C-alpha cells in the first residue's frame, strides 16, 4: 500500500521532544536554501476557510496555525466539527456550489469516488508542478497513498497520515488472567471469555458499534475470515465467510463489550480504554496518543495487528488527505495551505504528535527513531502500523461510488445481530438485497 515508515505514539518528555524536533526539523529543512526564491507571501492578505475534522490529525496540525499565517501572510479560518457533522456540512456546501470552503479533509477510501464523480475536488496535479517550493519534495510522499487519491488522472488531495485499526491490549491483565494474544481470530472469543471471568469489572473487548463508523473495524474481520464485499457485481455478506465474520464481530461486542456499545466510535473507545475499563480495544492507530493521554496506560499496554483468520491477515490501511474545493475562488492560495500542511517540516512536527507520516524521509529520521525507542509501547505500535502499511488493504465498504451508503447497510446488519433482532442469515440476506440494489445503480 504505502512505503514503510516508523512512527511514535505517546507524548514525549520535554527533553526528548526538544532533541527529536531539532533532529527532525534540521533534516526536513536541509533544502530550505533552495526554496528562498519561492514567494510564500504571494497571497498575503487573503482569508482561507478550512473545514476540519476534529480528529488527531487536524488537532495536531492546528497547533501550528499561527506558523502558517506568519509564513504566508494569510488568515486561516477554521470550521471544525466531529466527523459525521463535518461531512454533513461539506455535502451542504458542495451541493450548493458554494465557495465558502476552500480546503477540507477527505478520506479517499470512503468518499473519494463519490466526491470525484460529483466534481467536488480541485485537481492539484498542475499546482504541484507549477506552484510548489523546491524543497517540497513531492516524490517523497507515499506513492500508494497518492494513487488512492487519484481518480481519472486527477490528483484529489495530498496524504496527511497513514492509519488503520490496531489492537490495544492490557498486558498486565493478560498476565494476571493467564492468557496470551491469540494466534488466530476465532480464538479471540475464548480470550475475551477468560478475561471476563477473571476481571468482571473490566470490559473484555471493545470496538466500534456505531453503525456508520463500524465498517472501519469490521472490515478486518471480514477479510481475515476470508470474505470479500463484492464478487461479480454482487454483494457477498451472505457468503459463508461473510456470515461468520458478522457473527463473530457482533458476538464479541454483545457478550464482551460495554453497555451501549451500539453508540461507540473512537471517542468513546479511547476514553474507556484510557480509564482502565477495557482489556482490549480494537481501534484506529491514530488514537494512540489519546489512549496514552495522562500516562496511566503507558506501561501496561501492548499493541498488535488483529490476529489472522482462516483467510489470512488483511489489515485495513487508509489515510486522510488535504483537498481543495473545486468551488473555491482561491485555489492557488488554498494549495499553499495544503503544501505547507504536507511539507517535510510540518510533517516532522506532526510525527512527534502522534500522526503517522506518509513521508519516507520523516519516517526514517533519527529524531523519529529516538522518540519511538524511548517507550516499548511506541516500538510495538510502530511495528503494527508498519505491518498495516506493508500488507493492508484500503477496502472499507463496497468499492463503488455509493461507498458511504454501503457502510450504512453493513452497520445495520451488524447492529441487528448485536441487538439480537435477527440471525446472521436474516441480517445478511436483508443487507445483500439492499446492497445489490445499490451496486446496480453504480
């Protein structure tokens, strides 16, 4: 998928931060002398509006908002929302062909085909060639992730990070309860059962139960069990592998998850685990910093990819991009913000704040490695995310224009099992019928 990279996790000590930042920024700015002829002030006085997702990537970036404004002389207006609300806001703006949003965050694996077909992305290909600083080093960005962000030869965005679901687990509780990380996915239930018996006050397993968010984590279960979403233009949720993966995922959440798990996404999952109320959490690699916030989980947590299933190991790997609206009246100025946000210097800073870099130079830098090696959990996390990048698939939901809608039906089927409303055969049959209709419209 993407080039291998190395990535730290938790918040460093002040001394480590200073040392690592110095090494990273020195390396990333080595070519700064060549960029002196690039006029960063070309659009000074302009105001750009950035529609941001309130997630670890945007939160880390916006710490340096003042740096961008000082470097360019532009004003950055930030409209930040939780993920669902951010997308609702974006759809409203784009459908009205409004120019009020200049830059926005996007997930190519989710809405890339849909947004591209609707004409919502500005093509960045020419701007990369004609309006980039000489030290931007476009070639250093992950080729795989750039490919994911390209539709009909149009470059719809620049990668900001690399992420995927990983398993955070309490090694102290595993040792106390006499369990080890299972070698195969079907064995995960037995581990959860033993943890439940041994530590009844702690949730054995938690992952996403919120319907539109659930496919991000469920997809790993489907692929590891040997399933696929589509074959010959038909939905495959009711295949033997599809039913088995739905049943296992729902059973883990129903029998070993927290009360109200149908409303859980990454906010609730990270909080539950951070507070010591969960033994295992299958959630985005992006959440390591939030999980470790406060330091309570720093010494007792291990990180791994989800165990392989009958179909092998097929982790999910995706990444956010920074994109420019096709309706913006300030496209080149907006590109300056995208260029700044994805530059080697800024990516080096974000890497030290828990954002896995899609740049090879940042990933291999001495400062990055120094921070990674400071805590065992960081090294384990790096190994897990490297495995995602090396072996993962970006298929979350159906590979069709209506990918976001397909996720709703996947989530609905899992929810019906989780709530005991249907059997696996009934839930997948109803979902397949709706999904086949959706695929036929593609």
